[in-house]
C-alpha cells in the first residue's frame, strides 16, 4: 500500500500542442456538451410529462438519457479544461473516481442497449403477450439490473489497476484516466491486470452485443413476414433509432478497444475516444428526437399546452400506460367525472 500514499496526482496531457486550434476545439466541444445535456434533459422532461410516452420503450429511453448525461459529464469537464488551459493536474483519488464512473457508465450502456433491444423484440415478435411480459416489474428488473451490473463490474479492474506501483513521470497521455495510458505508467508487470480486464470487458460487451444481434435477427425475420409494405415500414420505424444508436456505440467502442494497445497511435486513440465519449452522446438525443415521431408529437403537444392560457384545460389525467391496468384507469377517470 506504500505506492498509494506516495502518489498524490497525475498530469493529464490532453491533446498536446494544437497550434492555436485549442480555442476553436474548446468552443466546438463545449457546444457538443451543452447539446448533449439539453437534448437528453428534453427527452427526460417530455417522457415524464406526456402520458402517451409512459410505456416500456420510453421507460428504457429515459434511463438511457439519464445515463448519457452522466456518461459524458464524467469526461467532458476535465477534457474542456485541458483544451483551454493545457495539461491539467488530476488528483490520484480524482483519477480513480473518473476511471470507475466512466467504466461503470460504459457497462450500463451496454446492458441498457440490450434491454431496449429485448423490449423491441417482444413488441414486434410477441405483440399479444407484450403487455403481460414487459410489465412494470420486468422493466424495473431489467433497468435496475443494468445499473447494478454496471456499477459492480469495474470494481475489480479499478482495484487491481490502482494498486500497481507507478514509477513513471505520472503523465497520462490522454484527456481522461483511461486504462491503457494509466497502465503505461506502471513499473511492474501489468499482464494480470490486462488479462482480467480483457475477460471482464469481453463478457460485459460481447454478451449484451450478441443478445442485441439475436433480438434484431428475430425482429427482421418477423418484419419480413408482414405482408404489407406499410406494415413493414411501421414495424421498422419503432426500432430504427435504437439500431442507429447501437451501431454508433459499438462501432466506435470496438474501434478503440479491439485494436491492440501496442499498435495504436496515441493521437488516433484520443480521436476515437472523442467519438464515444462526446460525439455519440450528443448524437443519441438527436437521433431519438428527429427520427421518432412520437417524441416530436409529444414536444408539440407540450409546447401547445404551455402556450395555451392558464385554466383552459381540465384536471390532468393519469398516464395512459401499460403500467396501469385498465380497471384502475377507469376508476380514476370515473372519480374525476363524479368530482
């Protein structure tokens, strides 16, 4: 434990010499970060306020949007500091916390994407059983399991990594505390850490990815059996946004971590890391809002309600959700009519 007390801080080198481009890049990435926050907050607000979006699909989407806010927030603020001010000191504890939360959010995202694909699989392949299979209890279990699994998975890697003796200059050649640049600072054998991390990462990425692929194979097969072209288009439209997000996330993540560390150029690693830490979280709310007619309609409804004079509408009705039984909805509406 001596090495833990000896090390006080690391130095994040960021992007190195940018030859006067740092202010332009700072403005661009700051704009992306703001769009990410506002876009995902908008989705959260719309889903919570619009009763037509109180369904399992949007329950998972609200979890996903909440995740994206913290996923990019674990990286973006420190990255923006290194762009504006140059190499930035990060405390040893701060590096551990950033490393842990970033890894946790990445794992939660893999699990949530798999849960969302399973939801679409049930909705398209088993529409009659869907309300009973994907009930509130199932949704909470899937979402809760994703969050719990995400926060537990990186514990072993974090503990093994930061117990290593660091004898280099404590300079991390990256804009955040990622595994590969941190391990380069160790002066002992890191093979055990690398193998353990590889096994854990393979499990938490490949299993959800294969489940997602299997879900979409069944979805495509079910859609192709629909006789009408309009029916096929309507079925595909319910999962096209999710499929786009899955492709973006696993594409960029795989590009960074599938290539051996020894063959990666540091600059190339940083560029690819930017995609899945900053660009993809910004694109996700855009995809779900621009390509989702339900969200667009909900935004217009909320805007019209906010623009209408106060007192023009009656008492609010409860969310018309499959999470509420029809009997309870009828009872609630009957009580309103009697009142």
